């Protein structure tokens, strides 16, 4: 049970980092077209990691 919890946390962290990497590659204009500002990237990545 504990191992499953740790693995789930690791996977969530990987999803978080991947989302950060992908969104940081966009220009400010591209992010604006998506309705995202650069300071929101962390929040969006955290939400993605949890879901």
C-alpha cells in the first residue's frame, strides 16, 4: 500500500514536470491564445498532476 502511494506521487510529479516543460516552450502570444498567462503555468501544472 505504501509503495503504491509513493509510485502515485512520483507519477504525479512526472506529470507536473512534463506539463511545466511543455507550457514553458510556448511564447507569451501562444499562451495568450490559449487563455493562459505565464504566471499561471505552475497552477495549471499542479491541477494536471492531480487529475
